[in-house]
C-alpha cells in the first residue's frame, strides 16, 4: 500500500448511488478510507443490476466508480491531477507497467525514498560535483539587512584602491586584517577579477618565502611567466641563471619557454623596474606579519618605497601592495623607515556573526544547481532533502555547537565536503549521522576518553579536586583529597571504600600514572609523597560528563555541591 486517502463522496456519486439503492444512503453519508488502486478506464465500469449483487454492494461499487471517473479527469495542460491540496512523489502503476516512472513533487509531510532509483543515480553524481565546486567558492549571502557587512565594506574600499592603481596609475598600499576563515584571500581575488583591465598579479606567502632572497626570486619568476621575457641587468653580464625546460616531464602539456632570471646581486634592483612594465602590477603578500620578521625588512622597504615614489602622470604604470594578515598589531612590527612609507590603510574583515549565516551558507552550497540537463523530478527531490536536513534539530544543534567553538568558514567547508563525498545511491541524502561523523573528524579527540571507566575511588578523587578548585585551591595534596573523600563516605553511608581490589591510595597512584594529576613542582627528598602538591588537568565539564555516565546518585549529589 503506497498511500491512504480519505475520499469524500461527491454529488455525482451520491446521485448514482441513490438511483440504484435508497437503502445505502447512510453509507454514502460517511467518508470511506480506501487504498490507492490502479486507474480504471470508464469502459471497465461494472454492470449494475446483475444477479448476486446486493443493494449495499451496488452502492459501494457506484461510489468507487464515481471516484475513479473523477480521478481520470486530466487537466487541460496535460499534468496529472492533484487532490486535497497535496502532491505526491511516486510513480503510478500504469506508468510502471509501461516501463517508465512519472514523478510528482514531494509533499511536506511525506518521507523521502530511502533508496534512490537507478535512473536518478547519475543525477546524484552530478549534484555531488556541483556541491564540491560550490564549496571551492562559496556564494555571497546577505549577512545583515540593517547595515552593510564588514566584508562588503572592505571589498568596496579595496576595489576603489585597485581601480586607482589600474586606471590612473597610482601607487597604493594597504593591510587586510581579519581572523582565519573570514574571506581575506577570497576578497582580494574577487576584487582583482572585477577590474576592467587585467593587471600583473604576484602572489607571495610568508610561509613559503622565508627570507628576502627567496621572495625576490619568486617575484622575478612570476614576472617572467606573465610578461614572457626576463629582466637582465645589463648586456655584458654573464652571471645569469637559466632554468631550461624538462622535455621529459609528463606533467607538462606544452614545453615552457626558456626563462632567464637575473643574478642574485641584481634582484633588489628588479623591484624598481616594476612601475615601468606595460601593465600595472598588484603584489599580494599573504602572512604579511612573517615578512616583517625578516632581517632589516629589506623587501618591504623596497616595495613600499617604490609604491610611494610612483606618481600619476609620470608615464609609469601603477603598483599596489596588499598585505594579508591575521595579526591586529602587524603595523607595530614594522620598522620606522618602513612604517613611514606605508599608507596606513587597514581594511578589516569578519567571520559570519550569527548562526543563521552558517545555515544559509550550507543551504547555498548544498543547493548548487547542476549545469547539465537532468530529469525534472530531481530538483524538487533534492530541494526537499536539503530542507529536511537543515530543519533537523540534531543538525542545528551540531551547527550551533561548532559555531560556538569557531566561526571559521573553512571549517564549515571541510565539514560539508566530507558530507558530500559520503553520499551514495544507498544513502543519497545528507543526514545528521553524516554531519556528526564529519564534524568529529575536524575536532581533536578527547584527551581522557577513559574517565567513565575509572573505578569508584578514582572518580571520587577527581570530584574532590574539583571541590578544591571551586574553593580557590588549584594545588592539593593526597591528604587533602583523602580527607574530603573520607567525609563524603561518612555522609553518604553508601560509598564503597574498595572496589576491584584497589583502595584510595592505589586510585591516586593510577591517576598520577594517567597524567590526570600532575605535580606542581619537582619532587624533593625532604617532602613525603602524601604532601606533594598536585593539580588537576581535567576540566570541570569533563568530570561532570564522567559522573553522568557512571550514573551514581551519591556522586551526582556530591559533585553538585561544588
């Protein structure tokens, strides 16, 4: 049985039933529950008045046939009729017999099919590719309707700055500051892509270029790649570095041009040549604070000095230096001579400020449209699956917990990537189980997963240590914990002193071996073991969860007193 419908008799069915039998009128006044059956044609209606058919049975047959006649009425546009204001996602029996399924949109209260039909399995693969492509470049959302968000403001300022460099030939510099995952690099790439002219773009990273020599070599290499020729210092200089192409490299589609780099002694002079190039140049310095840690900051001094000397109307192209960093105090790391050549512009970005921003990002990524043609039944099916996923209380609780730990959009991207890659034909929809497994991969494993399996005396010592921390004593001794434990035993009258052949002393030694208790200072021969100071490494919430798993009522009461 696919579904159950409550069918109310219509006027036509009442007239037919009253014409054949008046005794069946009480039956026709009540709604009748019946299972959906294959559609019958009008020619297949039963003959009324034949022998062996009672009047009540005639009325029931008339009611069924009238209902089938109404169901056979097809709208003028050729679509299938919809009853009761709801729609169904299933194939009719007649269409199945013909070898193809006719799908309808999914109702709000109807469950998704557990196993994906074989004809829709290619759609799932296309949807996974679209989701992964969307996660590489997350779409923009309106983070706040009341005022413009921080990222939108930073993008507008950066776009105006780069337009001045590209269109008017200005020399500009700025710092893009924001937490990890707030979209700093994406903002720079978006601003460069929106420029009316294509500039020369040089990307440097403080994690890869550890000193100025490596950074300037990378600048020379990228300039040679984008301009097609090298910048030699003089005609008679023979100290050049050639990088011949490798003809046997299987990863190269076409052989690269022979690039000749200047010698190391002339690399610094290359920066002053940048404004004379035929196109404007944009230099993006990722991890700008690491460049400030280079000795004497020679690279930053040469770059910012070139930017400052670039003037509009002198026949040179513009140059812009964009520093990308997460440190707010980066400007204080610059030397005085470098800081005097910096423009002082600092643009700030921010992570999503509210939980529903994360939800909208997840919805936009999971609802990525497929570029290829797919059957018309797939978009409503996948939309219903995404809506069901995002309206699940367990999913929202998982998002809320992750959002409280970090607002990094990269974390959300990694979580959704694992969810998308785990979609299969047997499990084709995102679920709370997949999300929990993906979130667990991104989090650090618990340090002390064995707390719930500790013996009774050991967990009592941990509770006693929590009591002393609450009272303001971070350091404690064995005698202090033993006294607190002894008082608890006297009060409860139900706490065992020895379990599994181990007492309170053995439990204390075991916690030291497990590094739950760590000594505050080095051991001394003049101090006995009972009076050595220790501290508790566990957090209060970790002890609370372990007590809850054990289920001891007296332990819960004792812990609640802290």
